[in-house]
C-alpha cells in the first residue's frame, strides 16, 4: 500500500473515496433537542455535501458507523464516506486508528483501490499522534488472512492519502506519518508470521524469516539449534523440544545503535511455540488448530525489533526467541519429570501443556547473560488470563513499579489495553516443589499469576515485565476495522516501551 500526505483542501482532492470523520454531539440522554452529528472538518463544501444525511437523523455517527454518498455535490471526490467516532467526549487517538481501518475495510470489497482519509480537525486529537494512528489503522485494515485460498482475490488498497489541514505543524505530522508506516508494516509482519499454519511456520522457518528481516533492516541475527542449545545448558527449553521431530531454533536479534555504549540494555523475550499439542498432557481436539498461534509472543518481539531498527531509538536492545513445537511422542517429556534450567534451577514438570514458561525460563536467563539490564517478555501463556480479563485486555505483571510506569506511558501511545495483575509470596508458595526447586503449575486457582511467579524466579532481581497476551493475540471475530485472526497485539506497546528509554 502506497501512502502519501496532502495539505490541500478536501473539496479539491480528486479521489475515488473521500473519508471524513463524524461525531455524536449529544451530551445527555433524554434531552428533547438532540444535536445532530457533526463532521470533524471545518471545510464548508464537505459539510454542505453531508448536510442532508446529517439532518435526516438516520445517521448517528456511532463508533465506526458508516454512510456512503455518491457524487457528492461541490467535491472533486467521486464518493464521500462518513465514519463515526462515537460520542464526542470519548473520542481518542485510538478512535482515529479504528476509523482509518474501517475506511480501508469498507473500500476493499467494493473494488475501491485508492482513498483519501481526512485527519479529524479537533483540539482533543493532537495532529501528529492522530496522523500516526491513522496510518497504523490503515495498514491494520488492509491485512487479510486468506493467504492460501486457491482463488484468492487481491483486494489490497493501492493508495492511502492522508489529508491534513493546511495550518498543521507539517514537520511534526510528516515525522509521525513516517513512523506510522513503519509501525503499521511491522504489526502486519507480526500478523503474517502468526497467521501461517504450523507446517509453513516451523521453528526453522521462523528463524529464517527473522534472519531475512534482520538483513533487510540492519540488525544482527544469530539462529542456532539443538547443539548450541545443549551447549548453553538450556535444559528447560530442550525438554519441550525433545518430543518433536522438528528441531528447535534459538533466535537472537541485536540492535546496537552507533554511539550508544552505556545505559540500559533492553531484553525482549518471546515465546515461540510454533505448534502446541500440549505434549503428553494432550489438549482436547476442539480448536487445537488455533495452537499455531502459540508463537505470537515470539512474533511480537521479532516485529518490535524490525520497528526498532527502522525508528532507531538511542538505546540498545536484544531479542531472544525460543522456538519449538510441543508434541507427544516416545521421546517427549512426561508429567513428573524433573528438568534443570539454564540458571541451574530444577523444575518439576506437573503438566507438559505448561510448556511456554519452560522455554521462557531459559530465554530470560540467556537475555540476562547477554547483558540485558531490563526485561520484557510476551507470551500466549495461560487460558487463566483470558478467564480473568476476557478478550478486551491482556494481562501484565512487573517486579518493579518504575518499569511498569514506563510501560503504562507506552500504552498511552500504543492505544493497547493491558491490566496489571499482582505478584506475591502467597502465589510463589503455590509453585514450590517437593522434589525440585519449583514446579511448572500451581494448581487451578490464580493460574496466570502463578505462571508469572514461575517466570519471576528466572528474572530474579532484574527489572522485568511479563505480558500474557493469550486473550488478544488472535481475534476470534472480525471488526469493522480489522479482519478476524492474528492481531499483532502487544507489538506497538513493546516498541513504545523500548523508545521510552
């Protein structure tokens, strides 16, 4: 998708589809005089073209609600699309992100291949932030998961023009626009990786895709397999990999900006289970096909490193992705086995389907060994987190308030939703083992927290954040602004957390 900026008047832009945001201006329920929806543009010609439909009362400007006008009078555009942002008092930058995605997804099935999106003109929406969000939303909306359909029709948008009022801060907007392209493309890269079926995304192939990306953007990359993993004494990682015929992959990406020789080194650790059968503790067959997505945390870190390399923040970053399948076989580990992790800690394996924390244990240890002073991990780790928070929020944990404050600041820019859950000695007690140091499950209750406490053992005192993205990595339903399937969730937040340093 080609992206461009324009500071021209909306009425004179020749385009297949001009998209303008509208808001519901009603402030209270039950009032006799209901204000009409209003457009987020001051241009008289655009407001005149939409006046009749706005006055009809048929269009409410609800969030992502659309109405299409053909041959709008007074405009050079062939069509005018109004997209609602919802209640005016609740409009945010994320509303713009969703509206841009909605515009793209509205155009695609109608054969419209180029569109112009008018950036909302409002004091509540900083121009630069809204511009970046709009571009991100457009890329998100353009993604479709139908990669392997024999009669696949390419409905991609060819041109996305972002139109901005002439008195905007052009330098700030142009910089934000360029950032939005990088972030949008990187998030779709994550989605592409997660969307692949497991026979097309083995640990080896994931390593190859990471290495190819690294070459394209100038990252250093090392991908190694069983022999090196064994040499590093990653016993927890190997214990998961031993049941599969596919060899594991240890993927290490490094970003070392020129002139930055001190300060923090940020360690990004991702769970890369390219297919999770549960191992000997076999999962039910229903929905097992979705377990191709169990490498989403690893994909998030690979995508974040792509964006980091292109945006060039002045801070060093290392990504460690432990990739393997978790399969049942005669060679697979069994419930009751005891494994020795890279850190030297021994782990009693109660349930082989609690495998993500095993590979992350060695990933966190290795990131620290490589020099990471601050850690963040992402994983589709527990169903318990989905039970707690549903599909709207992902879970977040931290052993340090300062590092979590940085992450909360990142969320303000990313627009993603994470809810901090507790850690504590009461939960740490639940994973103590009688035969080894710890066990890999703490029982039925508080499962997301005991899983985080397990990882806490390997983060030790290093400032650390754990993101449990099990409920948000895969969208169960389509939305007006994005397709069903891989979401790329957490990538933007991890990126902004890195940039905050």
